[in-house]
C-alpha cells in the first residue's frame, strides 16, 4: 500500500511542478495530500507520512 502511495505522491509532485512552471495556483490539498511549497521543494503530507521532492534542472 505504501509503495502505491509513494507513486501517487511522485505523480502529485510532478503535477505541482507543472503548475508552478505555468504560474497556476497551487491547491492546499491534491490527491489526498496536503501540499506546501518552499522554493524548489514540494512537501506532501498524508496523515503522519511526509514526502519531499525537489525540482530537477
């Protein structure tokens, strides 16, 4: 189950990065994850689990 959740988190982060590039608003929640953006990093939180992704240039 956590393996699938990590895959969903990665795809969600990709979607957030695309929204950032397009200068679109970032929702507070997406696909069940609470989203926060700090510079080039996206933090996703779901219950007690957290995932962090960084923009690759």
